[in-house]
């Protein structure tokens, strides 16, 4: 199943194409999520850091890494997404910060040396597409970070997705059956939908993510939801966004709320930073 799953993920993102660039800007909740991602990343990247970006897509966070002063090895499972990354950044200031681009599966980082990078960025949920190999994949990402270096990433949130997309979940349960839906809510595995061509991923509770990181030899140092209040009424959010002062205040409150222990499971994604626990 693992090989078939990886092929399905690649086909999905090949077909998704340049829409990935707009995913975090097309609606107001997405723009909040983008700001949460940006500010979380800025906490950990320092000028001069050498960063491996896994699942880089068309370059939304490649440009952020470049603006933070990082030197970047850009990778993606999808050759289509990697080509869009090159196209989007070509001729711009960020492109000068890219060392090279490579097709890389998060499940196989064996080409990189131990401790080669100051930080590994895995936004966009590449670990959510690793399924049974997620633990080994994370272990590999921790291996290639220097002592004290961080893996910063995101996974799809089981409880947050269920809360936000409840009408769609109920409709899907009618189509696939309540037993299959119960299994998805227990395991977070969207392959249980039986959709051979659409979007599948592994969703996590925060406790599941923490256990995965511990088993891989790491420790969470920070975590946040991608959204909290901003998954509410879009008309209210749009009105707030139209007033720069109120919007800035809202973002400060929202970003603080997303980091509260009771809210980390409540967004569509869980963002995390983790460090390897060195035994030597």
C-alpha cells in the first residue's frame, strides 16, 4: 500500500499544478493561515542557515526562507511542483538563495549527510503523505539536521478538519458508510475513503504527532494550530481585514490563541518544531 500511496500523492500534486501557489491566499482564512506559518517559521530561521525544504511546491515558503537569509536546497516529490517553483522564482531576488532543486521523497533522504542542514522545513504536510513510513521519514529528517538543529513542519489536523469541514464529513459518511467514517475519525487515514484518484493523507491529533516525534528520537519544542477563530464566519473576517488596524490586532490575538494548548488541535493543520535528542 505504501508504494501505491506515494504514487497517488505524486499524481495528485502533479495534477493540482499551480493552484498550490494560491491555496493560502484565495480566501481570508487561508491568508490568516499563511501569516501563522510565516511568523512561526521566522522564530527559527537565522540569516546564513542552510535549509532543506521538503515538499516546497511552487515556492510560497521558498521565498520566505530567502527573505529570512537562508540558503535553500529545494525539493518536492512532484516534478510539476518543482518546475513551478523554478518558474515562480526565476529572475527574482529569492532565486539567488536557492542552491539547487531536486526531486526528493520525504521517505528517502539518504542522499544527504548526517547533520548537513541547520534546519529542515516540511510545510504543506509532507509527513501527512508518508502514511506508514512517517516515523522513518521523520527520523531521516532529524538525522540530517545538525546537533541542536530543528525540523519545522506541519501535518493535517484530524480534529480541526473534522470541526471545520463537518458538513462535508457528514455527506461523505453517507456515501462511504458510517463504519468507514468511524474508522477515519479513529485513525486519521483518509485512504479509508476508497478514493483512488483524489486527495488522501494521514491526519493527526497533537498527541499522535508528539508520539511520532518521540518514537523518531525527537522532542517538540513548539507547536501551534494554523487557524482558530479564523475558521469562523468569513464575512466577519473580511470586514476585519478591510480595516488595517483591526486586522493587525486580530492577527495578534489569533496567533496567540493558536498556540494555546486547548487550541492546537483546532486548526486545519498543526505546525511544529522539533529537535533530535542526541544520545552521544
